[in-house]
C-alpha cells in the first residue's frame, strides 16, 4: 500500500512546503537492491573502549564489504592499536580527526563496548560518539556491541545494562532514516558477531531500530560461508504464504537460495499458486488448526528430505473490546496465532522432520508487547509467541535448533489497509521513521534469523517497527 503523505513530502514542491510549515518529511529508506555487492558502502568509523574484545571481528567482517571504508578516531588513546588490529586481518583503516568544520559523512559508527566494567567507564560512549554523531549520512547505521549483562556480576553488569538506554536514546536523536542497535555478545562468542554485523549494517535492516539482540557461542565459521546465498540448499516452510508478509518472506528466503514451500488455507489456493510459481516453490493447502495439520506438515517435510526452516507467519485478528468479544473470536485467534504453532513444532521436532540445527521463526507483534485496545485476544496470542521463544530456545538448544521471533509494528499490508484512515495515519507516524514498514522489512529480519550464520542467536525478539513509541 502506498503512503501518499510520504510521496508528497518527498516531491520538490512538497519538501519546500513541508519544511516551511515544519511538518516531518519521512525519508525514503534505502533498502537492499538485487545484485548489491557490498553489504555497506561508505565510511565506517570503528571505536572501542579499553579492554574490549569484538573489534577484530568487526574489521574481519568489514573486509567482506568491498565498498566500505573503515576509519578510526585519531584523537582517542587507542587509535594506533585499532589500526594494528585492522591491519592484522588485512584491512587498512584511515585515521580520522573530527573537527566542527569538517563535513565528512559516515555511513556507520560501530563501537565495541565489551570492555566497559563500571558506570564511570561508560564515558567512553560520549568520547567516541559526541564528536561524530552529527556527521551521520542519510540512512546510516549505529551499532554498539556490549557484553551480555546476565553473564556478568557487580558493576560490570550494571554498566553493560546502561547501554540499552544509550542506544534507545540515540535512536530518538538520529534522523533521516538512520538506525541504531545494541548487540550483546557472550565472552568467547565474538566470531558469531558476523551475522548481526552483516544484517544491522546493511539496508536489509532499513526499518529495524533500537533493538537489542544477544549472541552466544556456536560452531558457525564465518570465513567459509557464502554470504551471497546464505540459504543455499536449505528447505523452508512459510505458513500464511499466499499474500502480505508471508509472500514477502517466501520471496526473500528464495532469493537467499532456499527451496520454499508456501502453506495457506484452501480458499487462498489461487494466490498461493502464484507465489509458488514466482519463486519456483511448492504449495501446501492446509488449515494449520486442523487436527491433521502437524502430521501432514511432517509428511510434507519428510518428502522434501527434511525441513531446515519453519516460519510461523499465519495469523489473524478478530478485534472487539473484551466485554463485547464473542467466544469464537477468542478461540480462533488463540488457536491460529499460538496453539497450532506448538502442536506443529512438537510433531516436527519429535519425529526429526525439523532436523538438528533447524530454525523456527515466529511472528509476534507490538500488540503482544505493549497491548492494544480491542485486541485482548490478539495481544495474548502474540505475547504467548514470545513465551514460546523463551521456552523452546532453551528446550531445543541441545539439538542446535534456534527459536526466535520478529515483532512487526505498523506494516503496509491488507491487514493495516483495513484500519480506518485516522487510526491508520496515527499508527503509521508513531515511530522515529515517521512511516510504516514494508513486508520486505519483516521478511529480511526473518531471513537473518533463518541463516546458518545466526546459529549463535536463539531466544531473541526483534521488533520491526521503526522504533515505535508504543511499548518501547
Ligand atoms: P494477512 O492477513 O495478509 O496474511 C495472513 C495469512 O495467513 C493469510 O494468507 C491467511 O489466509 C493465512 N492464514 C490465516 N489463518 C490460517 C490458517 N488457519 N491456516 C493457514 N493459513 C492461515 O496478514 P499479514 O499482515 O501479512 O500478517 C502476517 C503475520 O504478521 C500475522 O501473524 C500477523 O499477525 C503479523 N503482524 C502483522 C502486522 C501488520 O502490520 N501487517 C503487524 C504485526 C504483526
């Protein structure tokens, strides 16, 4: 669905008018383009607090971005050490001196804060970001890497928790389509930062901002990985794949090399076939709430030679204030949006149809985090999805199966097109990007979790909401 306000605001006349009367101009976000060779292009300033351990992986990952120009801040104490670390992985980093007069722009600022152990040492954030935060390019990326607070104690845990407030506040200050994220990394898991660096520094994360993910150790080897076709040889199933976000997920997983089966209810067969044809995939016409659904999906998975990626996208809303809500509205939403997912997971994992190292990614919602008027049923189901992530990421850890969720905010689909105009406009603008997201923004985030490169990420919930003000 198109956003007329954004189109007018970005026309030459509209821009002049909107600026004159001080109305926000939602930036046209840079998104991943087919054939794009470098996951980031432009200057990338890298810094680190003393005693930090992730900067080697940052430089090694940037080596895979031919159009990135790494640099370090000349006026910080450890600039020459950082340059040596860059050189050790074959990267040459410029020495950059920040002055008020200098008008260079940065496509990304990356700060390794893993070494911060006290609240006093948090000042390293100010020292790095203060001279350069106003020098961000359009649709730039800010990334802070911290040490997972739950793995620490005392002042270090306190200080590391502080990084969340820093990044979320930065997100509200940077404009023009820029994003900020915090990645907490366990000690010894630094090599696993390659996947979040690739995703969060690239245009694939255009509408993701102010998110926190946790990365743990795994055997994934970034050097021997094909980042252009990350899902080559993988088999994926996407429920609710005939339209909207589900169809977009199917397209992105196929683009990344997966063989995709799209599932939807029989009345959606025509649309389902169109999507399957486009991506050269398979179809499965099935109601996921039916008694036979887990068995039918398991059989289909076995015929495919086993499933690697299961995306629970099918979902419905049946809104009514609680006092007016009929019983069938409650039952339907809870059954489709969560109960059926548990039944399907259990069957697929129990009989090995989703093999070791598999991926389960489910779609939650901002309504499951912040709650929403008229959506007690939907909010319950989408919060329960987060419960599923918490529980099964632990339960399936020994099989190497990761379980993560993506929580969309306002996404331009048929679901949101049906919302009355004034409520729709409010929902669309209530985020730091001043616009709704596109289905592809959710799909890219799903593909990030579905990748073998994300083996170290399980139990995460990433919001795709442009830093929505609700539930932040
Ligand atoms: P949509 O209505 O366009 O698509 C949902 C699909 O699920 C449909 O094709 C539908 O036929 C299918 N489906 C419904 N019940 C099913 C069943 N019992 N068995 C099999 N398939 C079934 O919705 P969308 O906007 O693309 O949303 C996709 C997911 O994203 C949903 O889980 C939704 O709750 C979630 N979400 C969407 C938004 C948004 O802004 N659009 C925001 C937050 C979360």
